[in-house]
C-alpha cells in the first residue's frame, strides 16, 4: 500500500486528508476523532476532512515479517502448540491401543488447528497483538465445519475444472489465488455463504490490491514450512524416531504445521487490519483513536496557520480560543507569543500581556512572567503592566535573578503612580530589600521603610517592616565597627 505522509512531518503517516485542497496531516497535526459527529473542516481551505484510518499509518506488510514469525511464540501461541502436541501424542497412544475409535481425538486435533488458525486471522484483523487463548477458541461463531465445507466446495470446483483442459488449469490457478480471500472472509464474517460469494471474494482481493498478490506469494513460501522442518532432521534420526516413538514425530509435525498456520494467519490478519476501514472491521480498543479533544484540535489549527505564515488568520483563531478558554494558560501563552512575533497592533499586545501575566500570577507560574514581559517590551518599548501585584511579582522574579535595575524600574515610582494602592506596602518592602540586599544601598532602603511606616502606620506588614529596619540598622553598625 502506498503510504502518504503528513505535509509537516516527513516521517509520520498521514491520518487525515482534505478532499478539497489535498492537504495531508498526521494525527498530531490534526488531533481530531474519526468518531466526531460533525463533519470536520480543513483549516486551510474549509474543505471536508477525510479520515484515512489507523490502517493507513501502519508499517508496510514487508517490514513486519519478523513479527509474523515470532507471533506463535507469544503467550497463548506456545500454550496452544504445546496443547496440540500433547493431544497428538495422547491420541497416537490411543490409536495404537484401541484402533479406529481413536479417530475422534485426531479429529479434535484437526478441528482445534482449524479453529485456532481462523481465530488468529480474526484477532489480527482487529489489530490485536496477542494470539487467542484456548478458551477464546470456543467463543464466537463456530467455524470449523464451515471451513471443512469451504475446502470441500473448493475441491469440487477444482474437480470440475480438471475436466475442461487448459482453460480449466487457468481457472484452477485463479481459484487457488482466491482461496486465502475466502478463508479471510470466513474468519472475519464467520459465514460460509460470504466466504463462497464470488463477488465478496473478488472484492476483498481487489480492496487489498497489490498487497494481496504479495500475500499469496508469501503464503505459498510459508506453507512449505512444515516440510522444510522435516527436511532439517537427519534421515537416520527420523527413521529411529518413526520406529521407537511415532507419536513424538507426529506431534512435531502437527506442532510445526500449526506454527506455520499461525504465521500465515497473522499475515492474513495484518493485511485485513491494514484495510480494516474499507472492509468494515472494527479495530480493537487498543487502536481506537482518543476521543475528540476540541481544544487540542483548535490549537493545532492555529499551529498550521502559523506554519503557512498566515499570521492574521492564526491570530483570529487564537483570539477565538482565548474567548472559549479564558483561563487556559497554554492558550493564553500561545496567543501571546503569536501577538509578540507577528507585528500585531501594540495596544492589542499590551491588553493581552496584561491578561496573560495576571493568569500566570494566579496560577503561580511566576517563572514564566519575565519572558512574557520581555517579549511584550520588544513590541511596546518601556511597557509596564498596570496591575501592581503583577509588577511586584515581576520585580520579585528579577530580584531572584539578581537583576536589580529592571526590578527597581517596575516598582520604584509606585508612591507617585499608585499612592493609595493596597499593594503599595508589600511592593515597597520588596523595593527596600532590593536596595539593601541587592544594590547595597542601606540609606535608600531605610528611606523607603521610613516612608512606609509614616504613610501606612496601621498596616498588617508594619511589624515586619519595623523589624527589617532594625536589622538593617544593626548590620550597618556592625559593618561600620568592622570597617
Ligand atoms: Zn483543504
Ligand atoms: Zn504532522
């Protein structure tokens, strides 16, 4: 299957396709849910978005070969092989002791093998990575007799074709090419009628396209597996085994046949899973796309507009998102970044920066405040937020980073700018600390503290301010003595 990749990620398979402009997007770039009730539109052209399916993003069949051959060694797989080997040995012993009656256990072995092979196809077609358990062989639609019916029907057709010469031989080749499609239909629908319906069989082969032909070739090779296993055993050993322990030899043959059946089942199932959308196969829960997250999708739309340099559209998109998610830091942040880099109107930058900084302060994300302020200052030089608590938080952050000048610039003139603000004492207490601890200007610090004690006498912080003043004075005397 030719795979399309995301227009923005060369290494990610496309999951969505715009019917109008042809844009291909991966699930990250278009995090929508295919189960969405409403029609999804393309960010770039408003055309309809079409879901390409999970199968589309699967790695190609060929790259999965090692996985197919390892499949029978997964937990339920080897348990089944062991059980089959045990049953073969047991029925072999019965056969020797009781003759023909032991045909029943042999039939059970064959039936289990058939059932398991079909269940493997069914499981893999839904993308389930684990083989069916023994118990699961008895669940669902019974298919063993139908499979025997299918084989008989194909046998009868081959017989008829055998009587019509060359065209018959051509027909037989076609027929054997269609047998896997019939088996796959039986596995996923559980109906012999479907499996023998020529239209459905041909449709399935056509839907899977060239991969189907590839599958046939691989199946032909893989079907030789059990013979090759026998060929690996030295003739002498084989002879001795047949003589002394014929049951063990039988068990080996049965288990290796079942192993290769499982491998072939995994191959057929994988091909079906790759095309499950067109074939109406419901994938297992582990492959279901996450439920619709409208916020993520709307953010992704803005990101695509930015990638296309459509900044005005991206700004409009983000302004809409801010209205819908007024307290969402990630939304506010993205809009802020966009405003600051896209030559937006300075008033708009100022207005949103104010809001964004306030939200950061409320959310206790103070470490991001300086970055946001400096980005805004690149658009609006000398910009200062209006809110005094925001300014104090910014000054505190600058103080922590030992950048005293910008800290003072933010709160240094508050007694003129906002003399009656309730936040003035806290801000000026910080200012005094910046002067004393940062700029080593105790004189200025004492001046600020005196101003506070005089102008806000009964304030809750008065005690703290008084103490700090005493400490500065005491330390000043100590250093004078030391000096
Ligand atoms: Zn489009
Ligand atoms: Zn992408």
